[in-house]
């Protein structure tokens, strides 16, 4: 399975943008890039996903490199509630019973300072 | 709002006990999953089910079994609990498809003494 590499931790100030990087140099052509986050004492929460094009939703933006070997999750204005562990995950689009079988790495611990 | 409910937030059991962890989702999702989360090891998939009465082993199924008699309910069973099964257990569900999102419960912190 293709793996992802993320920094162990990052820090940001409140109301500033945050760029969370993820490297996935062995990504295959059909792998989707998913981001989840886990707030303290909660289960992971879906943030965003994409395949080739950049994606935006109400929570964040996902910028995908042209060669797809890396991606960046962008939080446009960090708030204290965004402090969490952020996971970058590759989801194989192999069909059959592989749906949703996500492999979570260690993720990036994001600290947001007031 | 989408909801995945795990029956207990905290559970304390003794070694050798049979333990049932229950998970219910209200979204009519086909797929359901059980993960465990341990410090330094991240989330690891134990079992998943893509239909009623169907189950597939994940990455660490040893010592666990599952049951899915109804679409909305997925149970994780520890036949004989051991101390190395002390962990946070997370249930998730999803609707299959290319844009698939997993919805997680809040987790059950199980301590086996």
C-alpha cells in the first residue's frame, strides 16, 4: 500500500492560514487523497478529499501537486477549535471490498496559539 | 445529522472475560468498520463489514470476532479479553463509492485488568 509522510507537529497562530503538507511519492494513479482530523477525545472526522484537481469545501482547501506526489491541506483562518491531529490518507480505488479500508498513519499534531 | 453511536465511552473488564462492544449507525450505510487506536501506532483496522452477515479481516483481527445481524449494528467481540487489548476502540460507517467518507463514533476506551 502507498504510504504518506507528514510532519509530526506544526504550530500556528489563531486567524492565520495553516498549510499542512503531505508527501505520497508512491501514490498510484487511482488513489484518492483523503484528509481526516481528530479532535481531543473524539473519533476522526472527515475533512476533504480529492483525486487530481484542487478542492474546496467549508472546512478547508486541498491543493494537489501536478505529479500527485504531494498535497497540502489549507486551513484559511485557524481557530482554537482547529487544534487536532490531521491525517493524510491514500484510499485505493480498487473496488470490491476495499471500500473505506483506510490506513491511518501518525498524522500531524496541529497546535493553535491564541 | 449523521450519527455513529458506541454503547460505552469507558469500559473496565478482567482478563479472560468475554467483551462485547456495540456500534449503531443511523445512516443506512452498507459499510461498517472497527479500528483500535494506540499511542504511537495510530489507528489500525480490526474488521470490517460491507453487508449484513458479511465480514472481512482487517490488519489485526487476531483475538477478535465480529457480528453484523442487522444493517445498522456492528458488534466487536473479544472472546477472552487480554491486557494487550487495552485500547481505544473506534467504530465507523460509510456508504460505498468513490467519494466515500467514513463517519466515526466517539470511541470506547477499554481497560483490561
